[in-house]
């Protein structure tokens, strides 16, 4: 094996593939397809490699065999300690005329490597101070929200308005024919809550008890029932009852009814809410401060990132989004649309997020190295215990999936972030 730096943050490896190595790769290639091979005179899956090569030619296995051989050579390349490889093999160079089962032949490929980061003056970066003060208005808004949540519904006379709860029957029709799932009796709906398809709740406004109305709507293009998606419909509605919210009175008796431990008066409730809001704002401020500090520090860095690092992170970002879509049993395109994005905006967001994560990771790792941040044996042991508790596994089981080096790097990374935040200047 030999390697050479061919351009900024790219290395070319050249390997020799021996006859023994290539023979192993061919055996692997045949084993990969053996169970599906059918040749007259042999039962499926019982054909030997020799018979297969006689029938289809030994070159029929070359593509899969070469992939396997190159995979082994790539693994050898990752063991080089001079640098860290951050891409799959690229620009594979191989003379097919020299491929042989009896003589050595050469194969070469390029890889991207983790770039060096140049950074100075990262201690004491200036960032805007984050406000964590909790105002009386915020406390009052929180209490008003609690009052609304515990409101009592009372019968109301007059016309149906936003915020009222309607008790009604409805049945949906498309081209004069009732459709499945479009009918209900004595249904309860808060008007303005947005629970029904667009236009339905607005179409009920002004109705009085005992009145009926035809409400015209158009189903959304992405509606779950494909036979209704994007199509117009009419709902025949009959209103039976209107209820409006009556807020509870803010007093000690109402506070007691909330069953909050140690809180029995209005003043105690306000103090508790204020403390909760302060804790929430402090946590939010910590996140905002950390993000602001890292953003400023990254601006100080000089680094040329191989495009393959960004591409890999973009792919990871998309896989995470796809996993989220599957949780909702949606395809990727539908999930993106329901998130309020176009395909173009999603691609742009993926690109920006990937570049941000890669740059931040590289810069913070460089600072951790410059500051000689490491993990002590005690910190390493504690982190394994935390991981074991989180995943409900034994520490020995966790260690089968995570290396000491990975955990230690993670701890050093966190120390670097803490260092940057503690030394930042808030103005």
C-alpha cells in the first residue's frame, strides 16, 4: 500500500491485489448470488462456482469481486494514522486488462480526509446578552391560559361565533352522493380551532340553534382519503346547541382546585409560575448563548472542507427527515409539503444545516485539541453509566457498540463548548 496527497485534503491510495485476495473476493461474489442461481441439471442454489464460471464465464463475477476487494483495501486505508478519512473511495482507477487470478494487479482510489483548522483568538468572543427577565405580563398570560384550560362550557343563545363550541349533526356529499366517513351526530367542535378542513368552521359562523345550512368546502390536495383529495364537497349541517366558555374566577378556591402540591393561594401560584418561567428562560438563554458563541467562533476559523463531508451530512439530514416521515406513515415529498416547504427550499435547508454542522464540529474539535481537553477515567466511566441508564443496557453491552475513543472525543467536545461559552463576553 502507498498513498500520496494529490490535492488539498485528498489522498490517493494505490494497492496491490494478490491472486489469493482476488480468489477470496471471487468466492465471496459467488456466495452472494449462489442461492439464486439456476442451471439446467442442478437444483436452485446447488450450482458450484466452477460450473457457474463455465456457464457464464469467470468475468461474470468480477464486478462484485472487485467491489469486495476494494472494500478490504479501503478498510486498510482507514488504519493509516497520518489523517482521518471522511469519504468513501472515489475515482477508482483499475486496468481491467490486467485483472488476473494468477498475478498481482493494482487498484487505486481517492479519498477525502479531515481538514486542518486554523483558528486563533477564540477565547472571549463578544455576543449579545440574552434577556431572561420574567415580566408580570408573562405571568398573567400564563394564568389566563390556565383559566381558559379550566373554563366551563355553558349554553349560549344567539348566533355561533369563533370560540364557541357547537353541538351539531353533519353529513358530507360529493356530486350529490354521501361519502364514507363524512357523517356524524351530536358532534362537538370548538369553532376556530382548525380541527376540520379549511372553510368548514368558517361556513358555520352565524348559525343559530335549530338552523341548518349547506357548507361548501374543498378538500386539501394532500388529504388522506385519495378519493376526496383536492375535490369540492358539500356538508349538510344541523346545529343543536351552542356553548360558550365561562372562565373560572381567579381566587384561592380555584387555585386549590388545581391540586398543585404546596400551592393554595393566588400569590403562591404566581410565584410558582414565575419560577417556572425563569427556569425555562434560563435554559433557553443557555441554548441561545451557546449557539451564538459557536457561530462567532466559526467565523474566526480558516478551513477548506471537502465537498464529500458536506454531501455525507446532507445525506444524513435527509435520512433523519425520511425517518420522521415514516413515523407519520407519509412519503418524503408529502412530509416536506406538510412542513410548509417546497422541494427547493428543503434542499436549501438541508445544505445550510449540513454546512453549519460540519463546520461547527470541525472547529470545536480543533479547539478541544488546542486546549488539550481530554476525558479522565472517572468521566469516561460516568459517561458509560449515563449511556447504560439511558438505553437501559448494561455497561458491557454499551461498550460493544461504542468505543472509548468515541466517548472520550465526545467529552472533550463538550468541554470545548463549555470553555468557549464561559469565556465569552456578553454585551
